[in-house]
């Protein structure tokens, strides 16, 4: 077999192997597509926080797994906490929201 044909055959075999095994890193982890979808949701929620005058985008963390958004960090008030949750819930593609934001008590 000549070199170009052998290279093409190896590339085809590699693509076929990757295609049949899926895109998951392991069986208990997310697929690449799911990970990208979650990263997109996280970015959308953070963008809403940054545009909102009530929510501090720097004080509240956003993590997403399989469409469920988890909020954590500290809010200055109950209103900020509630607004952050509302903005996350209203984000297209979000399946559920877990609000673990703590309200800081004034000192």
C-alpha cells in the first residue's frame, strides 16, 4: 500500500473509532456537547448578572451541570439573592436553579 492510502485508512479508522465510542471522557462524565451547553448557560447567567444593577456579578458564582444552575457566594440583601435566582431561572435552557447564595449580615 502506498503512503497516502495508508494514511487515509488510518485516519478513517481513527474517526470511526471516535465516532462509535462517543464524546464522553468517561462513562460517568458529561459529553463534550453537554459540557459546552452548560458552559453556554453559565455565560448567559453571568451576563445577566453583569447587566443587572441589583446583582453583583463578582460576588456570586455560577456553575452549571446538565442544565441545573447552582448559585453560590454572598449577597448584600435578600432582594439581591432573589433577583439572582429569578434571572437564572429566566435564562433560556436552564432546567433548574439551586440557590446557595448566603445573605451577608450587616456588621
